[in-house]
């Protein structure tokens, strides 16, 4: 009974905050739309818990349980050994007696400089001081932060197009995978929140203190959640900020091409200057470790991906395959269970939506090609990276979620509002 009352308390509290404060709302829509999406996300979060508790019963290895279980141990340490708790929250915890009981504190197959598992474990451990270990309250917190992330991203991008075009954003944010993977007690909601702060700060960068603070906080969150996302963001952000007042399409495309070529050349050769840093080998190791992990856990939706070599030509040749895998797979013929079938159906819906957006795009009077190129280059660089390093379709569908709306939003910028039925205008904030 106590858990139910606490869950209801946070449900009411978050709904009140979303309805009361405009900065937490999708600015193009009536407040009720933001609240409706939040409550839908909470229902989806409960569904995720149900699926990974009673359908996929391996609670020791699925993310929505394993990080939470380790967080329970760390939270208990806060009461029995505060000094050890402090070490676990800010260090690797090597000098404490508790790391052996943490099953996911160290990763089996990873050479990443930052262990992202520990970020989500620590966040859950901190939240337990407010949730009193009520799991459904954790779902509400994660749904809230991911929704705020989507609000920040959507508001920042849709400021550059007509208000009615924001209606195109709704089917994107309501795509099943976007709802599903950004509503559970896992890394994606935190990543979406960090990206929301980063992108909102970048697109509103006028040397305001709030914008700079958003960028700094967002950078830190993304760094400790999925650090390689920053590697994909950096060249796109740099090109976006360079010569922002030069608006000719040819110049904008050229500056993105130059920035990406220069930075790729630097990344592919930096090991000759700083031997400890070898991005090419790190990429090969990441793919190798992902394949080992898929084999170790006997992943059911495993696919063959071209093996990477430690050379620039290998990466550039395989990158288009990675992008295609990320956007289009699983194919309907690859669906082996209901989850994969839903993902295949979503791919078809997303591609149809892209076709509609392209059909109604007015390229002759295209606006803000700079923003369009930023969204496309950032998302496609990320899609290439995860596509060539992820041999499991279930993981690939999940990993693409934080950047999938940005990819779709690029095509919304110049779409004509005439494609939107007038009967949907009641959703807009007039």
C-alpha cells in the first residue's frame, strides 16, 4: 500500500509540474498534450517492467533490473558505511568491500574510457533516497527526465519552422521504439535528457548564462552515459556554429564537408602523434567486444556485420552499411518474435512518414539548411557508428532511439503544413 501511495504522489507531482510550468511543455501544443505523452510513457514504462519480469525472465541480465539491483546494494551501503558509499559514488570503488557483490559494476567486454553502467547504477542509488526503493516511482522519474529531454529538443528545433509543422513531431515522438526504450529504468532516458540540454543550449546559444549552463550540464551527462555520442556530435556542432550567417546552400554543405573531412583525417591519424589514443583501434575493439558479448549471451536476433579493420578505408566502406542497418533493420523477413515484428512494422511506418515529409518539402524556399545539415550529419554519424558495431538487431533498435527523432526532425523543417489535416489544429497552442 505504501508503494502505491508513493507512486501516486509522484505521478500527481510530475503531472502538476508539467501542466504548471511552460518551460517543461511542448511550446507549440496545449499543455494537455505534454501531460498526455508523459502518462502514456508511464504506462509504457510499466509495460516494459512487465515484459522484462514475466516474459523475458532473465532478470539478472536485462537492463531494467540489473542496474536497479546493484543500486539497491549501494543504497544500503549509504546507511552502514557512508565513507564507502561516497567512494562508490565518485570513484571506481576499488578500495571498498562491496564491489564483488555488484554484478554489473564492471563490464564483461568493454574497453571504453568511461563505464556507463556505473552512471545509471549511481543515479538509481541516489533516487532511492526519494523513492524509498519503490520501482514504479523510478519509472516515473525516468519518464519525466526523458520527456523533458524530448521537450527541449523539440522546442529548440521547431522554433525554426512553422508552428503547424510541430504537429509532424507527434508521430515521431510516439513511434513505438521511441516510447518504449525512453520510458524504462535504463540509460536511454538519461541520454535523451542530456542531449536535450546540449541541443537546446547549442541552438539557443547567444552567450546567455542559461544556454552555456545547459551545454555544460548536458555535456557531462552525455559523457558519462554514452561518451561516443559526443564524438558524433562534435563535428556537426562545430560546423553548425561556424559562419552561421552565411546562408547559401552550397556554402553550408561545403563547410560541413570540410569540417568532417578535416576531423576524420585528424581522428584517423592522431595515434601517430599521441600513441595512447587510437580511435580506429578503439572502433575495432568496440565491434569485437560487441560480437563477443552477443555470443556470450546467445543473442537471438544476432546478425552478421562486416568485420572492421584498423584502417580509415575499412571504416568508410562499412559506414553506409551501418547507416542502412540502423535505419531499415530488422526487415519483416527477419522478425522472429513479436518484438522484432513490431520493430519491422515501425521501420515501415517511419519510412512512409519520411516519404510524406519529402513529398511535401518545399526545397525552393528551404529555410535553415544549416540546422538541417546539423541534424542530419549528427544523426547519420551516430547511425553509422552503432550500425557497424552492433551485431544484435534488438540492441540496434534500442540504441538508435535517442537520435531517431533528430533524424526525422531534419525533414520536418521544410515540410509544407498543407500535409497536416486541419482537424488537428485543436492540439496547437494558439
